[in-house]
C-alpha cells in the first residue's frame, strides 16, 4: 500500500472564512480615506511640530542612538542609490501593503481578517499620535544637518512648502507607518506561508527602515514607537497558528486509512491468551467446584 502524502491544511483557501469582497473593498477604502483626511486635518501645527522635533532629537542623543546622518552618508556616496531609495519610499509603501491584503484575501482568508484588523488598529493609533504629537521630520530640522534627498535628487511625494501642502501632512513623522506596515507585511506573510524562504520577507521592513532614515523622512524613534504599537495590536488580534499536516486526499475524494500502528510482540501474545482463556477454562458449578 502506498503511504499517503501530507499537505498543509492551508494549501487550499478556506472559502467559509473569506468575507464578502464588496464589503471588504468598501471597508478598506473607507479606512484609507479616513486616515488620509485625518492626517490633513492635523496639518498646520508648524511651531509645535518643530518644537517636538527638537525634543525628539535631544532624546535620541540622550539615549545614544546612532545619528540619522550616518545612514544618509551611505546613500550620498551614490546618486543612483539615492534615487532608488527615494523611489522605494514613494512607490513601494502602499502597493506592497495592498498586494499583501489581496493575496491574503484569496489564499489565506483567516489570516486576512486578522491582518486587516491589526493594520486598522495600528493606523488608527498612528493617526491619534499624529493629532496629539505633530512632528517635523529630520530633513526639516536645522540641528540635524541632513539633506532633503527627495527635493534635491527626486522623486518626492511632498510639496516644497510643507505648511501649505494640501496633498500630505508633512508634520506627521511620529510614528512611521512606512515601517509599521512593512513589518506587518513581513509578519503576516511569515505566519501565512510555510516555505523555508519565508523569512526573507524581513528584508522588506529592513530596507524600509534604511530608506526612511536615510532619506531623512523619519527618526529612529518613529520606527521604535510604531513597532511597539504593532506589538500591542498583534497581541490583541492573534494571528492563526502555523498549519498542521493532514492526510492528502485520493483522486476519488476519500481520505486513505492510516496504517495500523505497530504492536509489541509481547502484547500480541498476551491478547491471544486472553481471548482463548474463556474457551479452555472449566465451568464452575454453583458450589464453586468444577464440573
């Protein structure tokens, strides 16, 4: 008899766990628009943003964190590298997260629901911090002495005058959702897949961290805070455990019987004697004497 193969239980998506497509599209689009308009509503706190930036810069130096300029110095050695970093910052953030959610929706519905909840909670917490703690990025802080690589080398997603930028709130550096979403994409894909190469997804948040710091769009503390918020969200919405193995189905749809487990020879002999005992034992009379 040929032994059955084993396959992960999540090899095929569980359709029952997949929420309605139209509802999910409207929900995700609504969350994105709410965050977009919420960030714009927090715009305009220029003096407070620069005051907070000075405090963050001083705190990082007190904590002996490495200077953001050390990372930017690596980029400034190569103009193509700077251009690539600016492009990664501008073009990878949203598409990567969107593709992550779409793939989970079709292939790992149970993971999709939990990942969407985590991302929504993380984004809501980030919006709250943007409102309570406006922060100018290090590229705007004179004490940092950093280059605005987006404006100098391009491409950039921000206007030249931050105070009047109607497309984005440039004073929402704390926390860094670029880093937070990238870490969630990596964590979600590692949890939802079983490939030996799945740990390479950690390169996405690692590159993102290098890019956001090197382009002077975020401080180290922006990344540290968002990872802490993400840890809380992941604890609140637990992701599914790794898939177990189950017997593979045969072409007819039936599941092959599991091979019998081996039984020790001594146990077989004892069982045989026990089965034969009633046949060979003498009957007892009511008085207890054998007939």
